[in-house]
C-alpha cells in the first residue's frame, strides 16, 4: 500500500488511542484523495445507479460502458451472421494470460468460480482414503464438488478452524495447515491435497497463498484455491505462486459479463513449484482426444518448463459457447490492464484499510472479523459486527434487516450483504455469527466510506 502501510497499529479504545485513530484515518483519507481526478474518470466508465452506493462487488460487479457496448455489438454481429461459438478462444486466452502471469495453455475462461472448482476437483483421479485438508470458511462452490468426490470416490475431508479478527498473522495459517497434516499422518492418513479460499468470502481474510504453498510443496500436495474474488481485485502472478488450480470469477471484481470466470491450471513445472503436476482429466470438454499429443497419455503431464499439451484449449472447448460473452470478458480484462492491475489492487486495499480503521475507531477493533494489520491478510472485503448489542450478531433476522434498512433508509442507499460466519467446525453446536460484509472497489472513494460508516453507526443505534 505504499505510504498507507506506514500507518500501522491498532486503533480504538479510549483517550489517546481515540486521538491516534483519528489522526491515522485522517492521514489515510489524505492519501486516498491524492489521485481523486483519476478515479473520478474511472468511476465515469460505469453506468451505476446514482441513487445507490454499490458495495457488494463480492457478489456481482458492473460491466464498464465500453464492455457493455462491445458485448452488445458482438451479440448483434453473431445474430446477423447466424454465428456459432465453437473453438478454444486462443486469441482471447493469449490476450488475457499475461495479466495473470501465466501462459495461454494455463488459462481457461470458465463459466464462474463454481464451474472452475468442479472442473478442478472432479478432474483429479482420486483414490479411496485420499484426504483433502480444507477450512470451515469455504464456499459451496468448492464444498459441493468436494462432497461429490467424498460420496463418489471415498475421499475424506479434514477441516481447519480459521481464526477471525485482527489478532492473527500470515504465519498462523501455515502453522494451522502444517499441524493438521502432521496430525493426520500420525493417524496413518494419506493427505493428498489442500483446498482453501483466498480471500474467504465470509471474513475477507486473504489466506496467504505464498505461505500455504510452502506447506503444499513441503508435503508434495495438490493445491486447489477458491479465488472467487481474486481476478480484478488482486494483481497476482499465478505462475510465481505456483498453485495447481485457481478458480476465480469474471463477473465480480473483474466486472465482466455474468456467467464468466477465470480458471488457472498449472500446466508446466517451474521453480516456483517443482512438485510434479498431478494427474488430471477433463470432465467438461468437447475437445478431448484419447491421447494428447499422439502417443502421450493424459496422466503423463509435463515434467519441466515445456507443456506436453494445451490443457486450457481442451477445457475451453465445450461445444458452441457464448462467444460474445467470453470475448467481452477479454475486453473487461483489457480495460483492467489499461488502468493497471497493480494500481487497482493498491487502491482497493487502501479503501478497505481506511474502512477497517474507521470501523475500529467507532466500534472498536474487536468488532472486526477481517484482519487489518498484517498486509499479507488484506483484501478489499471487510466483515464486522455492527450491532449496538454485540450479542445480536447471532441473530440472522436482525442482520438481514440491517442490510435491508441500510439500502432503504438512507439516500443514497448502500448495497452491502450479510454472511454467516462459522465459529467452529460443523456439528460443534456453536452458533454462526451473522456479520455484514462490505466490498470497496474502483468506483468508490473516501467520501463514500465516510457516509457508509456514519449510516451504519446511525442505524446500529436506531436498531438498539
């Protein structure tokens, strides 16, 4: 975050702590205001309803005007020509891949995060007794194909209980996974894979991919990342990170059309991850030959820096697809590359950090379910307990009312969402907490956050 990162430390509390917090948020606001003209131009690229402040990008983004126009023109051209959508969209994959730090044979334009997770998990030839270590904060998009693997192949899942709040560090996650793997192996279990969300959709905690990949490599595991919120938010180089599979959304922070996603499939061995490529078979494809290339079986994947075959081309070929939709996703990626992915990441996280500090200043840092002080754990999602009576966080109905009234009772209204946050593993009997989640993106500014915090504070007092 550059200068903003220098403003570290806790806020909240009384006396000098409050004064320090106010000074800190003031400095952060000044930093955010330095490039206002540029971000005003970016905001003007969208057609968002001015009577609302859209802060639920974690559920759905908004296509820029030029992408909307492009989508419309492509759709009309397809209709005029009675065209089809066959092919593997190589030109679009070549265009998009550099922005994500991978080669075209490693990038697939999928239908959404859930589709990519299904392709990833169900394409692995599991054996009965294989164990997947995952977390208690996963999304159904990953849990569903994992459950299919459990029911169909006899895979077992072991769930790590994730910490919440600000009192945590990136190293904690590596230790949690390492300890669980060691525990399972002492029991004679065959740990085969790690699956985690980065960030989690519940708290917005960015599970540290680099640190967790060290655990993966140390144990020779398959790595599966639910990165629903990564494309368009974070400027990650996926080849350097080295995960086997990363499935993300194209319609959230990347602001492409609905029903689009970005699926990264490691297709060669690099120094970033010298672990052999896992055996993998397409489960959704109309371009699957028995061997690829002739004489090479699918399980015989690359052992070096040169791919044996273009796995992305096979996964991308799924009959006649919606060509305008996928071409428009490529157009949205082009817009992001033009703005600058690193610039977007820096701005998104700066807004998020400002929001987290404002929440800590008003409610106290203990109300945050998202970490704020370890930069490796930051994302542009912020989750917290807004209620005057902290115990109301277990009241799902009140949480839903808070979200609804934030939109209906204020002008402009604020679009956020609530989410259930498990406080333990399933079956423990510990009730979920129903927290609110806010997304800060490139069409917001510090003034939007100030108004949001004031509205949430006011509403929390009105609701008692």
